[in-house]
C-alpha cells in the first residue's frame, strides 16, 4: 500500500474526527504508549520446557497446525518476528514452565531466578519488559485442588511454588526498572457438587495470604478468576465473586480474563465497579465462543466494549493489557498478529470516541443526541488512522502482514 495514499486517507480522517472534537494526533500518541503483554504460550500450545507434555488441569489447546515452537530458541525467534509486524513497543508474558532449565528437570517448588536470567538478558536485548505467571496446571500434583487443597503436603508444594514465582517476578521487575505484573491463577474446583464450598475458599484465601506475606517491590500481583474448567464444571474455588472480594479487601490487582465468564455476561460492565475497589486491572483478552475456548481475539463488540468502558472511565492508565488465547488450529503466528492487531484496533476506536461531547449530552439529558453520536462514531474512518499508525511505525499496513507470515512459514515454521 503506497505511503502517500495512506497519508492522504489519514488527512481526511483527521479532519472528520476534528469536526466531532477528537484530536487524532494526540490519540496516536496515546496508542503508541499502549503496551500489549504478548503471551509466549501462543507459540507452542502452552507446552513449555519442563515436561514436554500437552496441557492438563482444566484447560486444553485445540488443533495441531504444523510449526509449533519446540525449544526456547524457537519461541524467542517467533516472538522476535511478531515484534516486526506490530506497531508500538510491547511486553512479553511468561509462564513458569518456560524457564531456561538447561535440559534438566526442575520441579516447581525448586524453581529459581537463575532459570529466567537468560530471559531477562534476551528481553533487555530486544527492548521488551517481562510479565510472569505461576503455573499450577499440567503437573502430577495438580489434581483438582492446589492452593485450596486440604492435604497440607500438596498445598505447601504449591505455596512454595508461588512464593518462588513472586521472587522471580520481583527480580525481573528490578532488572527492567519497571514492575513485573505477576498473575496468579489456579484451576481448583470440582467436577460435581461439593458440600463444603466455604471450606476450600477459606483454605485458598489463607494460602494466598501466606504467599503475599513477603514484601517484594519489583512485582505487582494480580489474581485471576475462572468460571469452570474441563473436568471441574460444577464448582470453581477461585470464582469471580471470590477474587472480587479478595482483591478489594487486600487492595490487589484483579485480572479480568474475557473468556472466564458466562457467554451472555458483559465483562465490560464489571470495569467501573471493580475500579472503585481495586487499585488496577489486568486484562487477559481472548474470545470465548461456547465457553473459555480461547479463540483468537477479533474486533468484536465484547472487546470493543471493554476498552470503551476503560476509556470512558478515564482508567486506561489503571489497566494492563495482555493477550491470553492459544489457538493451534491455524498458523500460530497468524493467530498472534490477528489477535494483537484486533486488540490495538479496539483500543484505538475507544480512544477515538468523542468522549467529551458524549458526556456533555448525557449531563444535559440529551439522550437522543448521545445515542446518535455514539452510532455515528462507529462508522468514522478509524481504519485510516490505524493504517497511518502502522505506517508511522514502519510495520506492514492493512493485509500486507499476511504475505509476511506466509513467507515466515515457508522459510521457518514449516521446517520444524
């Protein structure tokens, strides 16, 4: 796509948006600063480097498209390529099972900072900041209960694992001069109906409190709820209401994973309430179809509404944005870029909304005018603004990235 056509289209879009009170240049500056936390597990189907086994513990990856990353070097190679197709500067989100274990088995209650030193070195070389996750699934001691397990031996194993993960995240944060966001999610639940729901939640809260006792200034902690898992359909210990209360009372960051709620729930509606009681939000953006199926994020109403609510609440600076899907049914790098760009487009469209004029209409009781302008904003030329953003960042514009990924598949992933 020729640069002069993109610039001409942007000039027209800039005038159109100026007419409704939106400064597109200022919006582009904001979008440039919005970092996505890219999820390393899209490259290899959440296998990692610990056991080389498929997922277990309430979640699974579907599909078997050729070219899965098999080694730490291949994961890094794929991420470095992804960076060349995305405007802006982004972060990388690691799970504990992606440590550099040197071919040795390191159990999860023995993991140390040294197992992630090469990741910190690599991230510095590639101008990326790191985020982190403890990993409670795909392990012989995972079972159906981890941090909420009444068996003290199993519970202590996972407490120790999570404490060590916090120390690793702290080391990452201090090394990069920016807090590492560490997410805690456990799949704990029951396939059928338990009669002691409160018991397991009391154990989980006590375990989390013990984990959080150590003060670590290089890490920001967040806690992720889930609706249910495969084989854990009837009861989830760390439910939405549990973590809402936990984060509100402990003043911790809450993780909103858009796949972890009922399909009919409007996750964006949680934003304004949560922001009243928790300091920050972590967003894990994915696309549920029937349940937490982790389809590739697209620019749909649910994702748009999520970012519109953040912008309308003046809270984009209180939210951290990460991707969390693992689709192996199509080209994995293609899935990476589709989801990343869709998320950027949703953020952009939210930023381009004529917020001040809409607030003015609402404050004046002009409901017709408010709805009319909201509808008109949907068909404004935001695509021209996004094309210009990519041009300015020297990355492929429009569908040009498709050929780039096809070439990478031909030269790299098809040979794995």
